[in-house]
């Protein structure tokens, strides 16, 4: 058992000395199907090679995706605000010989102060924001070519996700349709830091209707906006009723500037 078992909660990164940060996962982050799906798109966009291209992982949690992007040859930046998660990012940085991997402690809403980057990776973050449209507008400004967004979305008609996550009735926020998701109540900053998979400061978050998210990305300047299914492993199982992505309204949206 790794000595990181009590601090890491999600990303199982194999460090250079062979230790794994979260062996309970049963597999390492380099095999994550979301990572592999994004890498395939990057290789299509950059047929001469992705080495030296830049990517930012916004809200990088424990740094696993950023580290694996760096191992693929990308100049990878992970941005994480929560102290407990950022400490884990530093463990990953010190435990890997990846000169082109760096971590920055900052709020995701400050993304406009960073970059630019060839690619922007937003996994497990958008649905933890109460101003997701403002975030997207700022993230687009630092994105040269492609943005990957793996996120929950809201459905127009109530379904299983509304019950699972106690979502609000359909409403509007920032001019977009969606549903509110409760994050936490009246708790201290220290307690919020321990909620590693929650929002950082906003007590509720807004899940955007998928069609509105697609249209927003298109209006923000991406002329190719698509949903990518090869992130799911078993596509038929994941996207059929009873499958995790189907029942939890989870999607991977890939938005591309065809002329980058």
C-alpha cells in the first residue's frame, strides 16, 4: 500500500520510483480513457507531433492528468486552488522528472491571467462553478486551438441525474438554461478544504443544458464543436440507460478552431 493512501483521493500516478499515489484505483492515470481520447484529438490536430505544444489543466485536482500530458511531451500546466489538492500536486512534481510540468495555485476563475495555451483541458470543473459562462469566456481567451470539457450537463426534461444530484428545476443563469446543484452549506474554510471534489467558494453551482453549452462554445469562436464518445471505454454500455454517463448526464465536449 502506498504511503499516499490517506492524502490522494482520485489520481493514481506512477511516480518515477515505482510508487503509486492512489493504488486503490486499480489502474494508473496514464490509462484513463479521457486522457487517451484527448491525446488522439491532439495528434490529429498536430500531425507533425504534439511534443512542445502547451496544455493547461484547469482545476487539476491532484495533478494526474497534467503529469500524464507532460509525459506525452506536452508543456503541461496544472492550476489548482485547494491547499490539500495542491500539496498532492507538489508530491507529483517532486516525484517525477518532468521538466515541462508545472503547477500553479490559483482560482480557476482567474484563468485569463495565465497562458496562452494550445489546448485547454477542463475535466470535472465546469459543473462546480456558479458563473460557468464567464469562466468559458475567459478560458477561450487563453486557448489557441482546442478545448476539452468533461462535465455534467443539465437535461431539459427531468431524468435520473436530477434525482441523483438533487438538482433544481430548470432555470436560467448568465443567459443559459440549466439547473442549480447544491455544493455545501454554512461551513468553515478548513471544512471546505477537506471537500476535495467540491466547489471552492460558491455554495451552489450551475449545470448548463448541453445544447446551450454547445452553442456557447460555437459563439465564442470554435467552428468545430462536437461530443466525443471514445472517452467512455465501453461506449454502448456507458451511454445506454443504466450506464454511468447516460444516467449521470456526463459528456466530453471537444471544441476546435479549425485554423489554429
